[in-house]
C-alpha cells in the first residue's frame, strides 16, 4: 500500500502532493513501482494535527481518487463517513479507517474495510499513553471491531495495530514483536511504520526523510511476521527489500 497524502501538513510529505495533478502523477508512479493499493488521504493524523472541514477534505481527495481508480486499487484514508462514501462512489474500493468506526459505509458500498487501533485523537494521542498489555488490548479491540464489520456484511476486513497512534516507542516495538498474535485472529493484518517518529528516536533523532533504513527493516520484519500488507511511502525500495527477503525465506 503506497501512501498518497493530499494534505498541506502530513508529517513527512505534507504539501508535496497538495496539487491534484502532482498527486495523481505520484500515485501512478507508486503503482508502477509495485504498490497494489494507493492510500489517498486528505487529513493528516500526525500527532497534534487539527481537524479538516468535511467539504475541504472531499475537495482534496475526490479528483485524485477518480483519476487513479481506473488504473490501480484505491483506498480512502479518512475518519469521516461522508468522505468515505463519496470516495467509494468515485472509485475507491477500500476504506482505511484509523477510527475503526466506518464499517457500515463499507458494507453498504460492498467495499473492503481496514480497522486500525488508536487511542484518543491526533491532538491527545501521545499524551502519556499507557497499557497493561498492549498486544492483547489491541488484539481484543481489533477482533471485536472486525467481527462487528463481518456481521454487518463486510466481506474484506483488515486489522492494523496503529503503530504510533497513542503508543510510545516501547508499545510500537511490543506490537511489532506481537504481530503473530494479531495474525492468529485470522484477519489479514496491515502494518504502517513508514518514516514514523519512533524510527527516528531509535536512530539517534533521524528526521522523516532519513528513516528509510528503519522503514524498510520494520516493513520486512512485519511481512516475515505474517502481515499481509504494509503501508509505505517508499514503494520501490520496500518491494525490492520484501522480494529479496521473500527469496531468502522461500
Ligand atoms: N498511519 C498514518 C496514516 N494512516 N492508516 C493505517 N491503516 N495504518 C497506519 O499506520 C497509518 C494510517 C500516518 O502516516 P502518514 O499518512 O504518513 O501521515 P499523516 O497522518 O500525517 O498524513
């Protein structure tokens, strides 16, 4: 899954693809590099980000979804039901839902749905997150949401531990180590570590553009641990690394 943020303020690529033409060109390039899904988002979820007005979010994402959908599978990264519904009508076939609440929208459109775990919202999520057992708490939450989505008629349900969403570096590492516990639920697992801040912290304070090594290492680690998809900014490098390790492990 290639990340395409049509936003002015995303943490690593904010502003680079705010123009729809540039966004579409970049989405097609990611598809050519080997992304099976392009994840189009119009609202940043980085820690501290403020909410985006519904009409503005639709204005950002819809032309991009419409232009990409004939060429590659498109997911819509949103927490708003109206934006998800409009994007599905424009050709997206997967709702990437960091709020884990929009399965009814996916059900009524016959689309797939990703349930991601998070604590709080972007303004509050990094304020002292605490868990007794982060892996089982995340697993229980996702299993319940995924079960509800199946019962509501969603055929394709993914789960995602939400790396960095209300988690300290220690929680992110535990979740990566605990991926087999999520895989054991039977739902396909999606993991997004790409360029996230815990990778910078573990690499002596590297800025987002200097986190490729950690992004590749954790993406491949997730795939080897049983994840079915990884959400990444650097598609070509990830595909190359994953193919190589796939050959080694075959
Ligand atoms: N991470 C981000 C956004 N959406 N969706 C899923 N399913 N899993 C993730 O880990 C995930 C996600 C945050 O990254 P990014 O899109 O690069 O930044 P921003 O939220 O600032 O736009």
